[in-house]
C-alpha cells in the first residue's frame, strides 16, 4: 500500500514539475518576430477584407488571421502564454477591463503616440477603449442597434417618432401572427436602450450597478406594455426570423441584419430611434467599438512588427473597406472624406446614432451584469414578477457577485 | 401447433410495429433537420413546415463540401478517432483484464475511487488541463487532444470491459493453461475473442465521444484547418448573425452519417461471443 | 514460504505494470484537474490576481458555503428529482426496447438498432439546438404547428417551470437512451440461454424470468455504466442551461440544478479560486450522496 501511495505521489510531483518549468522563452528569431497572429470572431467577409488589406500594405509581414470560437474564454485560458496566445486580437471593447486587470494587455499608447491616435480617431471610440486612464484598443469601427422597418408594411411617413406612436402602431398591427414591432426584449444588450432612455443604467463607468434606480424601474414598468405585444421568445433566431420572413413590420437590430435582409429581397428602411415621450430622450442602445488589442508578450518581443501592423490598420482604406462589408461606422475620421462612405446611408445612420449613445462599460464587473440584468428582465417580462421587487433583488445579487470577484 | 405459429407471427408483427413507431418518434427532430437541409430558403424556422419541402435542392450539401473545409475536418476527425480508439483499447484491455483476474492490494480501492471521479463537476477542468499540457508543448497538437480524449474515456473503458471479463468463466483459461499456453496467448486467443462484444461497444463509445467532442477541440486548437468535424460544425453556428440554418443542418447530418455507418457495420461484432458456458454472478 | 511471497510480490508488480498506462492517463487527465482545482480553491486567483495569486487558506470555502443559501436547497432537491426521474425512465425504456430488440426471429434488428442510436451520432449541442428551435419554439416549432393543425392553441413549451422540466427530460432521454440501450442490449446477449430454457420448462412467465434471471444476470455488467450515468445526470448542465437559460435566450423557466445554480452564482464572477471551492464542495456533496443511496459502490465479484 505504501508503495502505491509513494508512486502516486511521485506522479503528482512529476506533473507539478512539468507544470512549473514552463519555458521562459529565450529571445525570438528574426523569422518568429515577423509572424503576427490575430484572433478574431468575425464573419468571413470581414475577416477576408481585413486580411487582404493587411497583406497588401505589409507584404513582408507574415499575418495569420485566425478565427477563434469562444474567443473571450480562450483568452482567459491562454493568458500571455507565448506558445498559445495570439499577438493581437480583434474584438469589441467591452472585455478590455478584464484583460487589463489580468495583466495581459499592453496600453496601445505604448505603441502609437497618444496625440496621433487622438487626431486620427473619432473621440467617442477612444473614450470607450479607455480603462483606468489608459487606452487599450486601436478602434477600427463602431456599431450600435438601429431602428429598422420593412417598407412593404411601414411607409416612411408612418415610421413612429415617439414610443407612444410606436405603441399605437403595435396595437393596431399585432394580430393574426403579425407583429408591429419585435425586439429581443429580455436580453440586457437590447433592453439597455430603454433603460438609458429613462436616464437609468445597468452599470455606470465606475462599475456601480444601477438596477434599482427609480429611472431603471420606470423604464422596466413602461417597457412591459410593449413586451406584451411581442412574442414570448426573446432570442435572436425567433426575432430575426419574424422580421426577415415579413411577419414583423419593424425591429431593433444590428448592422448584420441589414445585409441579410437586403439579400432576402426586403425593401429595408432605417430610421432614428423613437423618442420616449416621458423623458424626451430617444431609446439609446449600447455602442460597441470593434478594434485591435495588443497582448503584452507581443508588444515586448515583437515591438517593431506590431507597430507596423497598427500603422497599417490606421490607414483610411482599411476603415472604408471594413465599413462596407460590415455596415458599421469607421473609427478613423479620414474615412468620412471618402465618397463611398458618405453615400452609404447605413454607415452614416450608424455614425449618427452611435455617436449619441452610450458605450458599453468595459470594467470587469460588467461580465456579471449581462447575466444578472437578463435574469431581472426575464423575471419582469416573462414570469410576470413585480418590477420593484425584481429590481431590488437583482441589484442585491449584482452587488453580492461583485463582492465575490475579489 | 398451427395456432402457436400464428401467435408467434402475430407477436413479431406487433413488436415490429412498435419498434417502427419508436424509431419514427426518435427520428422526428432528425427528419426535421433533413427537411430543412433540403430547403432553399435560409431558415430553420418557417411557419409552413412539411417533412417534404416544396422546393427541394441539394445546394446546401454542395455548399457544405465546397465552401467549408469539411473533408479536411473529416480527415482530422478520422485520424483523431482512429488513434484514440487504438490507444484506449491498448491501454484499457490489459488494465481491465488485470483488474478482473488478479487480486492485489489496492485493487478494489482503485476501482471504487475511479468511479467516484465521475462525481467531479468538470466545468473548470479545461484550465487545469491547459496548465498541464501547455508546458509539455502539447497545446495546438493532435497529440494533446488524443491524450485528453483517451484519459477522459479511460475509466469507462476499464470498468466496462472489466465488467464483461468478469462474466467469462475462469475455467476456460485454466483449461488452456494446463495445455501449456502462455498468459499472453490465453488473452489473445481465448479471452479477446470471447470479449469481442464488450470491446466493440467500448470502441464505439470512445469513437462517438471523440467524434462529438468540441469543447477541447475548439479551445486547444486554433485555426480552421486543425478543427474536427464537431468543432467545425460548432464554429459554423457559433456566429449566429451570419449563420445559415440549411447549411448547418446539412453539415450536422453529414457529420453523423459516418458514425451510423460504422455502428451498423460493427453490429455483427457486438453480438455475443459467448455461445456456451455460464455466467458468473 | 519464501517462493510464495515472491510470487505474490510478482503478481503485484505484474498487475501494476500492465495497468500502468491506463492508470497513468487517468491520473493525468482526470485526477490532475481535481488536485489542481483543490489547490486553486485555496488561493485568491481571480481577475485581479490572475498570475500573482497567493494561498489564502479556507476563505473561499467560507464564501462557498454562503452561496448555499436559500436558493441552494431547492436546487439540490430539484437535482435529485431530475436524477431519479431521468434514471428510472431511462432504465425502464432502455430495458424494454433492448428486450424487444432481442426478440427471436426479428429480421430488421440491426436496422432498428442503428436508427435508435441516431441521436447519439450528433454532437450534443446540435441536438439541443435542434430541439429548442425546431421542436419547442413557440412561434415556429414543429410541436406548435401540430397543435395548431389539431385545433389547439399554441403553447410556450419552455416558459413554465413544470412544462420546461418535462421538455428537458424528453431531450435528456433522447440524448441518453442510445447509450443505455446499447449497454443493456449487449448485456442481454451475454445471458446464458439455457437458464431461460430450464425456466420455461418450470413454467415461469415473462415477469418472473425478468426478475429472477435477466436482471440478476445483467446487473454486474451494466452496473458501472449505470453508476456513471447517474453521476452524469446529476451533473447535467448542457441540457437545462442551453434549453432554458442560455445567455440571450432565457425562456422564463426557473429550473435550477446545483450546477446551473453554481454557474450563475459563482462561475460568472471570474473568481477562479472561489469557483474552484464551489466545485470541490459540489464534488463532496455528490460523493456523500452516492454513499447514501448505495453504501458501497457496486463492485460485483
């Protein structure tokens, strides 16, 4: 028996040894320094356009753009491991806080002069990319949700300007399997627009949850009557299929819906978000900035190559091409001098809306809020629970969980 | 005698009918996927569904093979599955045989502990395994995945085959021992043929596990070229904003087909190798 | 005396030598993560100390036990109910189907078998997605289309607690039955036919044969698979989470098993030390649970 224990122990120790002696990398060769691995989770069209642009402007760099499912979780796992981690990754700005706190991100200003960034990029995108005073992302394009309608049912002049008009339209048109308006009413990302429209928030910039604010509760209470005229399911597939099949006259959706709907032959209209009668503020959904973050290891060991890539990404051509394939608004100001950008009504509507709305918080605490807020929305909208009680309970839960993060 | 024969026939007919109904019920979601995969429009959801779509097209299947690197994924899956099954059997059979036949200190303790390991919630195991494999340089390699898969299935393989070995009467082996056969000869010539069903079932389980596993495959491997079928399929639907339901359904069916063919072919071997002799127990 | 002792020693050495590869793999892939999780549970590894964590003793366990507050007991009870319902249905249905498949003179046996294992040939998440969107969706799902044709009003299949529990059970059975049928089917074939012949001569009926011959004969063979399935069912996460609670697609049903409960109350904090402690506590609860239902894990000799 002793021997078994002894042999088991030695196995465990061996494994421990193997784990602890993970190789500190000795300096990279010239060739290795010339390889830049970029992880992303974008659609194929965007990835291809990006890769082509980079290859054209930097033929000497070996760029490897790799699609990664579960990118955010994978990054937490690989951390800064030079063997497995990418050099850069292309993703929304809302995870910056998590990775910055983990210590795997390099502030982008270490690689590009701050002044140059500020001169080149739309201001709001840099604000979104800042965490605790440092900028961690080179913004490429930004996006938000838009009010979209099917011209087959909703004429341009019938587009509701206020939420009460929208409600009247819904009451009139929602019957027989048709819906006047649909949205993913019980997910935090979509409902945030209503909460902001009342002056509330899910979480503010300092990482403080605001689920029990009177403004948030008022938004929830008001929003409920709209939910009653929408289908019980709130997930992406149902809502978008209803809209694309012509069963829903209008919706709130992201830029990806534009190309899909147009491809399906719909005469799609885009309008400003309706203004909430009570507050006079339009429904204001979150804004997201898609951009490139640099991992510390790459910044320290491949400095020159990384700088070259970042420079190439700041060229207006990149923004223009990506805006066209993604339907988003380029972050580089110079792009807006190009005729093809100015004439694109989706891109311009996107810029107009996104610049006047609120960026997603990027603090680590936000990771929790997506789940807690969604739970609260489901309780109110789908399980019919009391607004005040649900909001108070959700706030308490959020505070508890934030406590547990440390 | 005639009456009895009729009764038998009636019983068989009834059982056949029952099994047909059960099979159909089982297949409803799959027939649904099949119908969607033949559909021209990009929609899993449609309000006017029928099992036979109005406008049939094989376009989605063409897309699966032409636009996605499915053949490459298939090759990866086959390679991984083949090696994992082989390694699982090569390590599992000796261990199962020893644990069934030999009595040594620590034996029953190990057996019981092994099964309790299944009680561990493995939601966090991913990071631990990463910490284990990364220093050995096994991340982003097939070798790493094979080790993970074999290890994950090892407890099942050991227990499942041991349970079957237990039912093979030891007297058969003792008889050959007297005839002068060596232990290895006995295992190869007598035990293995008798245990064929258990080995076939174990191999099938390992194969299916590897075939359908995607969490390790997407987290430990980077780049579309290294994906297995299950991982590739996952990446097809993960990006729901640009996903195409008919293509996804077609891909899902294409992925499951090889397993069914192999299962059908293995049936013969899963039938009992025991024609005579008793059961211990 | 001496040779006997050497012989025994040899047996031990021989035994461990031959089972070493398998045991080594199990140590690496199954036991190492448990030890590692145990170690991390004693540290403050979280977003703020991802690489620079320190040992902090049992603090995480103190907090982990606090999680098990008012919401935890209902989740535990529901998990037990879920496990019992699923296991009973699974065993009964699999046994009946496997017996039918073993009927003498059944020509299409292999075809039936292959069709019945179809659910197994697809990755789990594909099947769950298919059920959720294809079958249960209240707007477009096949079930509601059938309801409509039959003149009933559509049902929100996944919105209520009770009905969502039933739907999840159906999906779980669909996913798990192929394994159970295959195991029982294989075990049934190893039962010595001569037992039945003598029983038939004694005039025993189907039920008597099942209770006195078949079940005792197959029990040792299927026991490990059944125990493993009990654990997997107890720990089931994917089915319930993906069907009713997936981020962005919650349905309004509140069915929480201990794992989904732990997920929402611990794992989403990114606090790795704390989540590890919760995992270990669940591990211990499950082991205690398994001892309660079965004093000693089945190891038939």
